[in-house]
């Protein structure tokens, strides 16, 4: 087996599904599901069935990102499709991009924790490759994400995020306490 094949086995998104579903499947009636064309959170209709958290294709990073959104969302948001958030796709103008970055810094900071728990390289996502007008401020956004990560670290992770982080550390053999991680905007792509 070569290094790429070994890496693919370690960073198999189905592995993340198993960890997430073991943590939250029974307690929150929620399941992480890959293979979607676009990420989406779909709460159970009228409390019947499961809440489903879909991530893009079989992308490991997409699964980490969507779990971060779910771990932050409160009970009210978890009753709404896509947590009640708006989403403006690729091609956002400067004002829309700033609004996107304002709400994405926290989940991306939490995704960074989850990435570290797995040993996966974290990259910020501006999610606007075909944006209109000026280019997004990637350096500024990296600083925002790093600042949020440091805030999570100082205050402690939300309960579900801490549970998932610990489960990922155990599953991926990293076992690094969240308060001992180092977060610097220069370290992220």
C-alpha cells in the first residue's frame, strides 16, 4: 500500500460518519450522511424520522465542516432546514462575501479543531471562487478564524463539539487536549 492509499483509508469520510453517528445518532436522532450534491441539514419532518446532516460527495473536509455547523447550532436552529441560515452561492459580491465571512468564522474555527483531532490539514474556505468585484480578504478571514479558534480554546468548546472532538481524537489516535493546541492564522491554508 502506498502513502496515498494509506491516507485515503485514514481519511475516509465514512469513518467520520461512524464517529458522528455513534456520538449523536441516538441522543439527538441525527445522522451524518455523505454523497450529497450540496451540503444540507434536514430536520425530521414533524418529529418523525431522523434529522439528516448531508455533506458534499464523500469529501472529508465537507463532513468536518458540516459537523461544525451542527455542533454550534442551538435547539431552535436544529429544527430548521439548514439551521435557518441563508446561503448565497458562488459569485457573491463584496458585501455578500463580508456577510458570509462574518457567519463562517466560528464554524470554520471549530472545523479546525476537528481537523486537528483527525490529523487532517485544515484550510479556510472563502467559498466564492467566481465572486463579483474585489477578491475576498483571505488574510483577514484567516485572522478571524484563528481569533475564533483561540476564543473557543479559552472558553472551552460547546458541549457537543467537545464530545465530538474527544471522539475524533480517540478514533484517529491523536488524543491532544483542545486547550493544548496552537492556533495561528499563518498555519492555515
